[in-house]
């Protein structure tokens, strides 16, 4: 069988999810450091993992792989996979194929703490399992005097196995002392994860000792402070943006390390649902500022809810109350933008654009974020981008915007700046056209694209596109006004949501032969009824839940790509 088949199909189906397969290939599981002769003391009390990587079961994985190849109409590929398992690794006999398996990571005491990984594998027949291992470069042997202990001796060191609670705990020579500690039962952690996800990862920040978290935060802050000093000849605006971004990152890390109990990440494929779901769950520490903030995220409905539908190639909508860190970072970015613009204008022009930044600063200080962006078709294989952002003092924003665009007229990078180029719903719109626009962008928009900008008392509207863009924006404005008038309490309260339909993107014109070939191949899987990626963020009782739902068309696409690569390897 081809080398590609071993490296791709086996890696995809087995190696990344099966420590036993790693053993069969002569690669020891959970190895992070070379063996050491230094004796370590067995830690006292229950040991709590800081990280768990869990796979629901071998059978669940194989069911998902079968689903993928069935959807791609290539069941022969699954026959190759099952044949390899049966013929090369003994059909995994001795391993309980219906139970979860994975890895737990502990932190050994000390500064810096030492990561200590332990692999867990469900066992229903240890003798059968060891017969499979014997066929690899790793040789198993029983430990004298303890029927529940084995050693796996290989070229890269010795690994130790403890049989307990129906599982084999496996770790390397330098961490063997952990097998004498009070380890958690894998089923207590793994089975709840397996009930929800095929593949799950849990990061348990609450199990990291507070002293370690504090030391890490001091180190990170000192390191960031050193790197965030203003560099020689660095413009003030660029420095302010870099520092604001860096400090926001530091504060975010501090927030996570001190106010988050755990993160849970999971992937679950379902032939019944005909999709793949990816989840990220954040559980905040009870009564923390983060917990209060996530609860306040609920119930904030977007002004732009009438635009959110399934008809467009792309819709992105967000509506939430920014916390102190986000408001501070946004305000710093606005101030940096103002510094940069004022330096490029004449001294007398700076006060004229001040109302623009007064509106932006007031919006950042209030902290209400509400915007929507859409990619819309405007004709046969022609598109436009339209959207809006809610602001405080939109009239001031509009005045400052007009003064700014007047000031930049004649700039060499701009082909055209039209003041009052269009009017809709009593909103005056201005138009900018750049020079040297790439041909691909012209094909996407159906002509030379321009940017339309206008402001109502509470909303900044914008569009990007050719001649039809302004008309398309007008329809979106009308739909938003009418929707809020007829349904003042309408809409669903999502802090963030996105719908991407990929089939329309495959119709974007191109003169690149390779791109045309990729589009033709993707059309085999991504149809109008199975081409979407949906993302949403919602508050929960304990934090937030972010969810990505991927249509079955992408499952089929991956199956087709793997099958094509295998077919090409056989030529």
C-alpha cells in the first residue's frame, strides 16, 4: 500500500486519536522530556489535571470517518481504513473500542511547574493489547510482584503502565512516580466530555495553583511592559495603537487567569444532523467581574436585526456591552487614529474634523457596540458590501466626516472624492474611489468599486461596490427602518452571529485557471442547500457559549480531497 495512504489516511483516522497506534509505530505516547534518574516524591492528595484531551471512542471516530467517505460517495476508502486496522494493528483487540481515551496533563509542584502528561486507554484484555504492542519496536514486560504494572521498553526510553479502573495509565520514565499518586478516574472526566463531543479539550484553569498563576502574570506583564516602550523613530500614532493592543492583551490574559474556571472545546460530527458542530464554552469564576459581564451580554438586541437572514452570502452582526478593558482599548485606538490623521492634515483643518472623533470617543466611552456587515449579490456574479454601525452623536460624525473627505480631496492615492454623491432617507452620502484597484476586485464588484459613507443621527452607514452599491445600501437602510418600526422588540439577542454561504463565492469571476479548477472541484460538494458556516456567541448561566455549525457539504469536501489525493498517489 502506498506511502501516502499510511501518512494521510492513518494519520487522519488513527494516529491523532489513538495512543495505541502511536505505540504500534514505535513512537511513545505522552513523552515530553528524556528520562531522568532523579527520584521524585509522589504528591499527596487527589491530583487535579489542568488539561484533558479526550476522544469519545475508537468506534465513534470510525463512525465519523465512515460518514465522511459515505457522503463523498467513496465507501472504498473506508474499506482501506478498516482493513489497515484489522491487518496491521490487530483490530485493536484488547482495547475497549466503545469507551473514551485521551490524555491528562498535571502540573508538578515547583517553579516553574513541570507539565506531567498521562495517557489513559480503556482496556478489556491487557494480554491481547500487549500482543499488538510486541509487534512494534516497543517491547512490553510485566513488573515483578505487581500484576497491574507493565513496562514498555523502546529505543527512546521506558514507559510505565498502570492498570486501574478498567484503564491503562501510561507515562514516561521521568514521570512514573505519578502512577503512585491519587489519580482521577478517567471515566469521571472523560465520559461527560464524550457524551457531548467526539473530540473534547478541557483547560481547567481553576486547577492551576494561584501562586503559579500570579508568578506567570507578573512575568508576562514585565515582559510586555519592556516590549511596549516607544521605539526609535516610531510615529506616535503607531506607538499608541501598538501599546493599546498590547496592554489590552495583557489585561485579557489577567482576566482569563484570575476570573475563568475552565475552557471547554469540542467537535462533534453527526450524520443525523448532517453537520459538524464546534463549541467553545467559557465558565467564569462565580461572582467575578467577568461573570457579571457575560450575564449583562444577554438581551442586547441589534438595531440591524431586520438584515440578518439566510439569503445573503455573508452576514456578520454583533451587539454587546463592552467591558472596561474593551472600552479602554477602543478609546486608545480612536485617539491614535486622530493623532495620525491630524499629522497628515493642515493645522487649520484639525479642528474641523474634531466632531468626527468626538462622536467616536463618546461611543467608545458608552461601550455599546452594535454593527452589521453584509456581502450581497447585486446581479449576475456581481457583489457589494453594505453595513452600518450605531454611534452616539451621528450628526457630529457626519459633519466631521464631510470635513475630513473635503480635506483629503486631491490626495495622490485617491482617484476621486465626491462630496454629497447620493442621498437616501435624508442621509447624505459621500463617495471615495482609490487608484490602482486590482482587476480581481473589479470583477468581484462588477466594475470599479467605490466606498460610500454617510451618517444619520445614530448610525453610520457604508457600502463598497460599483454603481449598484448605493442602491443596495438604500434597500438595507429601508429594511432596517421598517423592521424596527414594525417590530420594535424584534430580533434575537446574540452578542455575535455570522452566516457564511460559500456557494455564491464560487461564482466570483476569475481568469486564473487554477482558481477555476478549485471552484469546479468545490462545487461537487458545496451546493446551495449544504454550503453554510454559522457562528454564534451566547451567554450562559456561567459564562459564554460560542458555536460553529458547518454544513455537510464541507464533510463531503474533505472526503473528496482525501480520496483524490489517494487516487493520485496510485498513478
